[in-house]
C-alpha cells in the first residue's frame, strides 16, 4: 500500500471514530451472547468487552445504551462488544458472582484481561478510551514526573518522535481521541499520557487549566536540523487547536511536513498546500545567492517557531520566474484566501509570529480583553528578556509573577528602626533577608510565607517570622547602624539568607534546602533548648525512645546525649557549645550529677561521655565518644558518628555530602515492581555495605551511597549525564574525585559483590582502569551586568563628592560620563564593580554603604 493511500485510509478510519458517526443512535440491538456463543468467541482468541446482566436498574439501562453505541466503534478495532443475560444463561464464574453487578470485563487471549467498574465506563467516550488504553498499556506510557519524561526522551532519541498528551481526566472525549490516534500511529510514534503533576510545570502549563493539550517532541533525527541536537531535551511543538481525533491527525501530518521547502517560482505561481496540509498557511521568505547560507539559517529558525502554525518556503530570487519586487522580503497565503498572496516588508522575524498568532486568536474567537493582556505581556518581554537566557525554573517563576509580590500579611517586615525591638520581644525570630529583583529570593519568599502560615495555623506562638528587604535597608543588611545596639550577625553577602535570632545570643544560619518543608522542620527542631536538660530517668527514656516534644512527633531526629558530673564540668561546657551548633538538625540532651553516673553504670558506659544515637540505628547501640578539648573537634566526631555507613542519596542531602570533599561511590538501583525486586535491591545495598566495612581505612577516602531511582527520579538524569546514556541497572559509578574529574563505571556485566568492587577500586587507584567519561565544566555567569545600586546611592549622597580627592573626583566624573553614554544606548543603568578607593581618599566616609 502506498504512503498516500495509507494516509487516506487512516483519515477515513479516524473520521469514522471522531464522533460524527457514533453520535447517531445505533439502530442495531446490542449483541446478546448465549453461554455457548460466549465460550466459542472466547476460545477463538477474539478480544471481547462483555457485561454480565443481572438486574436492569435505570443506571444499568443508561450504561447499556452507551455500550450499544460503543459496539460499532470498537468493532473496527477487532473488539467484540456485547452482554450475557445471566437470567437466561448460567456462567458460574460470572453470573453467580455479586462483584459483576457493577463491572464490565475485557477478555483477551482466551482469558479475562481486565475489569472495569461501571463508574469508569459510563458513556461511549469512556468505554472506548478505557478499553483502548488497556489494550495499549504497553505502548502508551504514563509519566508522573519531569525526570520520567526526560528518561523517555533519552530512550526515544534517534529512534522515534514522541506525542505527549495532557488530559484533565481519563474517560473523556480528549482521552478517547488520544487512544484512537495512538492505535493508528502507535508503531510510528511513542505516545505518552499525563493527567497533571510536575510534568505540566516543565511544560509551562497551569495544572488547574481545564484544556487538554498535545505536544510533539522531535526526538528522531530530522533532515531539517541545521546542526545536531545537543540539548538533553527534545525540541517540542505544541498543538494549538482543541484536542480531537481529526485535529490530532492533522497536527501529526503537519509535523511530518518538510521544515523548509526551497522553490524557484514566484509565490503567486506556487501551488497552495495539497492534502493533508490544505488548511495550513504558507509563509515565503526570499533568498539571494550572496546570502544563501544566512537566508537558509534564518528560514530554519523561523520555521521552528512556526512549526504547527504554517509551512515555510524559501524563494530563490536568482530564478527568472521570480517577479516579486525587491522591496518585499516576505509573503504569506492563508487557506481562506485561495491563491491570493500578500506581500510584506519585514524588519524582524517577530513580525511574522505576531501575524500568525493574531490570525490564530481571531480563529479561536478570543475576547478582546485577553488580546490586550497579551500585548501588555509582549511589551514587558524586553524588560525581562535576560531571564530567557537563564535555563532555570526559578527565573521562570520570577517572570510569571513579575510586577507583584506575594501577600506578606503573615510575616512582619522589619526595618533598621524596629529590628532590635522585634528581636528582643520574641524568644525566637526567624528573619529572611532578600532582594526584590533576585530570582531565588522571590521564589523562596513564597515558601517562607507558607511556613509562616503553617506555624500560625498550628498555633505556634513563640516563633516570629520576619523579612528584611535589603534593597531598602542596606545598612541593616550590611551589619552597620548608627544606633548604640550592635547587630547580632555578620554582613549578609548571599541572597536569600535566613537567620534564627534569640535575645542576647548570636545568630544561627539556616543552611538547608530553600523549600517550605525543610525550613519548617529546621524551625521546629530549633524550638527546644539545646541541649535539653534531663532531670529524671523517665525524661532520659522519653528522650531516647520517643520524641519529648509533641511538635516533633512527625520527625525521627538524630539524638546526642551528654553525661557529665556537673554542669560546670569542662566537658559539659564544650558539649553545650557544640549542641548549640547542632540546633535545628540534631536533638541534644544533657544529664548530670548522680543521676548521670547511675544511668552510665546501668548501661555500662564510661563516665563522662557523649553518646550519639543516629536515627538509622536503634537506641540500644549508640556510638560512644570521648571528651574533646574543643567544640569544633567534638562536632566533627559527632557528624562522623551520625553518618550512615551507606546512606541513601537524595536531592536534600546531596549538598551536605558534597561538602565532605570525598569521591562519591554511587550505586544506582531501579524502582522495584514486586517483592523480588525489593529483596534484590536490599541485597545489593547490603553487599555495598559489606564492601565499605571490608575495605576498612582505604574506603574512608570514598563516600559510598546509593540512589533509589523510584524515590529520587532526578538520579536518572544524573546517571545519564555521567555516562552519556542510561545503562542497565543496577549501576555502580565512581565520580567527583577530589583531585580529578574522571568518571568510572563498574563493569556492567560483573556482579556487584564485595571482592570485585574492592578490586575495581584498586584498579582505579592504580590508574589501570579506563574512565567512562569526564565531569563537565559548568559555569553560570550573570546574564546581565551587575547593577551596583549601592554605588549609585553613594554617589547621590551630597557628602560623597566632598570626601573624594580631586584626582578621584575627576576619575569618578569620567566614569559617570562613560556610564551615561552607555545608559543612553542600553536604556539601563549598569555600572562596573567599584574599585577600592580607600587608598586614594584621605578622609573616608565613616558610614559608607557596604557592598553586598
């Protein structure tokens, strides 16, 4: 069968299922099978969708009507649809079972394949979509996260393009359209379905959007690419028409059209698009021999932007057939215009995009108010254009929320005037230092407010949540003030920063993840005293075996217990100092006097001592540490004792592991599908732990850990970037070596057992093992020049110029003139970083603005 004939057949097949035919009442009776007929069809390996009828209620009657409508549709897919009247026939497996009253069954290969509750197959759309979804369950993938999608893209790269569909719920007309199309095109494209979740965020779609959407991911190599695809993500094109079977078919046909077609005729002589592109506009660009390569690059760039909207043709002006005057450099033809061609003189490619986006909006009948909002957004585009160069979700959040800050009623905005008063009045003040124009600050501000609201709802009244805008209160953020009270923290040099402040105490830095859950846990763990004074044996038992504070009931914190003769003992003072550094992360307790000595004797512990109870170990097997002369040494040994011998690596704990400066020995295990898989993964982890223990001191140079790709799907992207592709699991990788950037992969065909792992590491150390790759040199320079607002403010200070020597003043004037000239060009105030002029200023300003 030729490709043209196949397309015609596909269109006819899809059209008959698009709803036009099935919307009509089906005049034929629903096929009612006898027991003999049922078994005959079942053993003939026919696929059957059957309902076993007992009693007919109004609900069942409606279902039977919809079942009858679906029979004609599913017949084209080779699926028999019917019912068995259990009042007439006796099928013991089904007619004698109460569960079948509200269940329909799909039979495949001579046996029951799947059952459907009638609540999920309630009309013709849901019946067709759910049955086809069940049949195509191995072909149509369902992804939950962006990491899942990334893994699918890497698998499809160079093999298949991907059709990604979002439907708000299963069983709808849109879901049916996706499944019917997947049935026809499933061997050609990889179909993926989503119903919400993090994938939508990656695609820039609000999950509350009721509209179903489709994207085409160009993962297979295309001749239209001017250069090879180097990004880890496949380029994507969104289908702009409402999702239906016909619109999706037309969209897929359009994705197969040549990216750029080269013609040597005048646009007026070029034939309008033929089937199946007859409803697609045409755009013409003109090319000259002297700029042919540049023109082709421009055409390809525009073609990708117009993908799904129009077909692009490059007209070669050197052809004698081209009669278009030189004043025009572009033209277009709309489907409704027939053969009429409109000629244009364009100054940039955006004018073409605006033309077709405007045409699209008119076709869709969007309201005038929405068009005005879109134009305002386009006017704002230039102001925020630098964010487009940041491959960062945070920058996207800032852009989407530009022009307004979140509601800050739940937190207190502090100034230099009321800062000291606010800190003195609360037992714990949590302060966020931020900048309004900093992307991370604005993104984290919402999380900070969320924590404040959560604390308020849970009636936590001893924590005050505050914020300081360092763009307004530069002196306060720089830890400089003219008042008599000293500021209890060092200058803020990174944004955002969170400090926990208590009266008469130094500030405590929050260094965890910039998310609401991590910050909330840190604050709740910071509320108890550090260390907690323990005065009875019951309190010690509660401290070790339970959570002594109700607000910490949801956590399983690490615990450290200090045993000393008196509170004034030197070791007790060192322990107390170390405990304050652990506040927010570890629960610490202090037991002294005779009670401490008694408890130590009962548990055969040397006295005095520091006992470490990691959360991953039972309380009956603590690590016992001797006394150390300094808190720093004690902290180091406590952190070592808390560390799991083979920890599970997650996004949250990765930063703390990297700060150890050790090479990472990473074991990647996949998500378990059954109990056997769970046992296999557990055995692998235990084998790796055995390797760590058997290796002894030589293993101290490595941080051995493991990643569960089901719980931490981001690990798939990490593993793929390490090795260039996804290897079979499990995979063992050595990376982040302190002295060099090689990546080593444990031989995939070799079982992961202790002796082999140690021998492999020895070969790496000896230099006889070949590396599998290199860590990339990543650098994220600023997307725009640094806006030194503090220097500008200093220059606006009337006393600033008087304090400069004539030479420095002249230099400043020259610099200002240069900056003004630059500002006239760029329409923005961007200045170079100020040099240290203190050496040339005989009388420096006693209160300069400190640079953040």
